[in-house]
């Protein structure tokens, strides 16, 4: 009986060891499969990224390559200009003009797509390789280059006439014939990186909720100001003023309403630039430019802040030259401050809550005219 019990115990131990060995083997297999799956995912991701940057880099370097990639991704070219002729057949000069329309529209598409791909290149790098050496410097360099191209995107669009004249051929007067739509870069300019058909075509799936995934070409002025202009304003120099001019031109390109530009958008940019111009090289001419801006925009909502800032700069100038700025405290009173420069005098006049500051020199005041539209 005892031998039989010992036999059952031995048999149970054998079965337990065998079951444990099978379970251990299954666990090892599962772990290996998981490891293989993880490695496959990493390899696939690496291949996707390699392909992504390879094609994006080519597209950001050439408008033709950008258009080609856009087409591969499913994008469509602007509608071709229809034949318009005053004769029985299209003349050589008419054909040349029609083809020029198509070429101009394609060139504008290429320009905006090249910027779109360039922005995508850096947006993707900030998402997947934010610590890459030299990334920030390369980003600044690219933004400076892109800022020169950006205003061209809003140049007047070349398009075919959507209302064909009566001298068109009968075939061209067909009411059912498709009419070429003017090419407008606004749609591509406003397309976020995560929504781009190029990004989807190249299977880039790392945007998630990252800020860069929401970038679009339309954001270039904002990105330029934050990345290029504002750091230069810490200690203004002539480079700061040059960056201001570039930024103002970009902003001007995006504002189609001349009245709004001249009354609301441009004045604060002009005033901030003028303050930086004074900081870069303090002079009475720079102060007079600020006063002239205030006088030219008396109804601007922040004009009181402008007066305050101009007064601070006036005090700074007086301190630099051994003088002391005088601020009148009673309504409708005027005081004059003589600086160490014999050609310069400064008058402050209090009218109610407003302080009117005027500098007087033998030279004419300097103003910055709005950029050409």
C-alpha cells in the first residue's frame, strides 16, 4: 500500500514538472513574440520616418518636387484656363497667354506647397527629435528664408475669365462646359500639418495633440515673430529693425483691407518698431518720429499707452544727456525742458488726463510710411 502511495506521489510530481515546463516554454514563446512585435514596430516606424523625411526634404527644396508629391498624395492642380479666342481658331499669341495663366497658377501652388513641406519638416522634427543638435538654429534660418517667400503667396492670382465674352467660339460658349476656377492658395496655407494629405500619404502618425501638428503656412508670421523677431528685441540693433520690416511685410500681405491695415493693424507695429529704433540708437529724431505717430493716430485705442511709453523714452534721453524731463501736473499747462543738445528742446503739455509731448529740433520729423501694397 505504501509503495502504491509513493508511486502516485512520484507520478504527480512528474506531471507537475511537465506542466510547469510546458507553461514556462509557452511564456518564453509569448515574451519572444512580444519582443519580435516590438522590434517590428520600431523597424517599421524607422522606415516610415526615413521615407517621410526623404520625400519631405526633397519637396521643401524644390517647388516642382513639392507639386509632384502633392499630386502623388491625391492633390489636384488648379483648373486649366479654357481656350478664349476672337477668331475661328486660337492664335499663337492667345495660346501663349493661356499657357502663361496655367504656368503662373502652378508656380503659386508650388510656392505655397514648398513652404508647407518645409514647415512640415521642422514640425515633425520638433515632435520626434526635439533634442536634435542644431535644430533650433536650423529652424531660425529656415524661418528667415520662408519669410522672404511668404508675401509672394498673396500676390494677385492669375486666372481665366469666368465670364467668357461673346466673341468666344460656340464650343466655348457651351453653358454646360466647366469653368476654370481661380487658384487661391488660402486652402493650402490654412491646412494644419496633421490634416495635410501629404502627411497622411507619408503615414506620419506622431502628431497626437502636439502643438506642431496644428501649425499651418498661415502661422508663419506668428512663428517668425516669436522665434526671430522677439529675441532680437531684447537688445535692439539694426538687425531688429530689419526683422521688423520683414514681419510687417508678412502681416501686410495677409490684410486685404487697406483701411483696416492703415487704421488698426499697421499703427501698433509701426510704433513698436519706432520704439526699438530709438533703443537701437537714441536720438531726438527718433523721439520726434514717435510723437508724429501719436499725432497721426489720435483715436487709436492704446494711444494713452503710447504717450506713456514715449514719455519714458523722453526721460531716458534726458537722463542720458544730463537733463531732466519735466511733466506738468495741472490741466492746460505747458513746460519746456532744455536738453544738453543746443538744437533740441522738449515741451510737455497736460490737457486733462492726456500729456502732450513735443520735441523741437532744426530737422524735420521722421516717419515710417506704410509698406507698398
